[in-house]
C-alpha cells in the first residue's frame, strides 16, 4: 500500500469523524508537515475529506457534536442544548450551545454553534463533565449551573430532572454567592 493510500486508510478507519492536521499526523505518524498538508489538500480535492473550516477536516458523514468540540478547545456541550435534551427546558432550539474560553457564533452546514465564554477556573474544572469519545458533555446539573452563572434570571421548566445532591456538589466551583442563593430558592 502506498504511503498516500495508507494515510487516507488510517483517517477513514479512525473512530473520529472530525480531524485537525495534528490529529491526522498522529493517526498516520507523518512527521513532514508539508507532505501532510499536501496529502490533506489532495484528499479534499478528490472528495475523500471535507474542509469545514481552516484547519478542520471531516469525513463525509461527520458528527456535528464532535465538530462542536473540535472548533475551539477546550470546550464542552452545555447550556440550553443539554437542558433541552435532558428535559429541563421545553423550548426547542437547534443551536448547539457550548461553554468555552471565548464567545462566538458559527454556522457550518446549516448548523449553528454558539460558544459562551466562562471564567477559566470554572471551565477547566471537570466536575459534572463527561467525555463521550471525542465529545465533552456537561451533565444536566452542570449545564443548569453554567446557565445560571451566565444568565442569572434563566427560567427552568422542569427541575425534577436534576439531582439536587449533584447540583450542590458542583455549585462551589462557581464561587458565586448570588448563584448559591438562587439555587437554594429553586430547590426549596
């Protein structure tokens, strides 16, 4: 098998659906950056890979949540996206909401990705964040607290979904007295 065929074979057999040049280099063990970029560009030209954004490549059928976690790292799925999926809020919105080190809204392939900046100390604390393969996901409890941190007057439709103990275990990472008071009121 030629080295060029081996490269695309390694990419296509990988469990990931979204790639950066660094990840492709790791998968293929290619050390020559120029050769790697030439191969990636070739695969894009012949339709084996898609170039979704500068430095972000994907298989034809890629996971949009994996893409969300690849655009800006570190980040994790949270806020309204998780609250909606878990039944804490009922309003439907197709926007994929993330917590990150910056605020941005991006549209790719008719999907909207909304990144919300949160304090670094909060973001890097992994309590209430699960890693599902290449996707970092907040638990409903963490997503609710992230939401209250960013939007103090946010309304929740169904708090019964949330585990009270988990909420109070995660709450100290925010170091916010107003939030503690609001949570106590919500869980009376």
